[in-house]
C-alpha cells in the first residue's frame, strides 16, 4: 500500500460509520475494543468494512489510537 492509499485508509477509519449491528452509526474508530475482539473471534466481514474493522482492531490492540487524533480533527 503506497502512502496515498495509507492516508486514505486512515481517513476512512475516522470518517466511516458502522453500517449495521449494535453500533450502527458509530464511527469505526470509536467502536469499543470488546466489540472488535468479538468480531476478531467471529471473523471480520469481507469487503471494505471488514478491512477497516481489522485495521482498527490492530491499532487498538497495539495502543496506537493517538495516531488517529490529528486525522479526526482534520477530517471531521
């Protein structure tokens, strides 16, 4: 993934809302960790949403949520 694609992916993490389920309407980056862990065990869905969920899971797992703060301020 090149830098432009990575930048777009991070912007998508903070601007895309969960389209269904218990947290429908919440930004992907704001989903609670326990929900992401549940999805990890169940299996992330196919497509863009699954990729975003897997990415935010890894970011939260590694304690890197702060990298999204400047993107949130810029994008929202």
